[in-house]
């Protein structure tokens, strides 16, 4: 089991940057997969980026080249660096941890990209 707390969301202008943080209540180095998802109003939750225990990463096509997922095992924290933000990136962003057979979620943090 794990508790996840996201932070770092906010209002940013198009083209700007934000870094989201996900603090976990336990050692993350052994967690199978950690990831970031987002849900925009009226839309289904979608995957943004995932990071496996071995260090492999995967990104949604819509964020490739702009977003980077990383982790700091010493701080039990996963990050999502978001650059060149677009209005369509506006959503609630959720951190997840896959600890088989379950998936755990944080409470989410709002990201709004608007001028």
C-alpha cells in the first residue's frame, strides 16, 4: 500500500513550464510502475507518462518532447516536468503507483494553461 500526494499545479501561460511532484509514503524504488495521468472536464482520464521500476519511460504522443517524468528515490518522489505548455494540457493531473495487483492514486492537482 502507498499514499500519494501531488503538488506543483497552478495557472500558467501558454508556452510556460510547471513541475509537478508526487510524494509517496514508502520507498518507490521497488514500485512496479509509477505514472502521471490527467483528466480534462468532460473527458476520460488518460495516461501522460509512466516510469517503470527499471527506469524505462513512456509518454503519450501529445506530450512527447515537452514533458519528462523522473524520480528521486532518496526523496520517494516522482516528478513531471512540463515545458511548452498548451491550453489543451489543462486538466487535473494524478499520480499513480502500480503495486500488483492494485493501482493507487493521489488526490490530483489542477493545471490550467491560459493567457
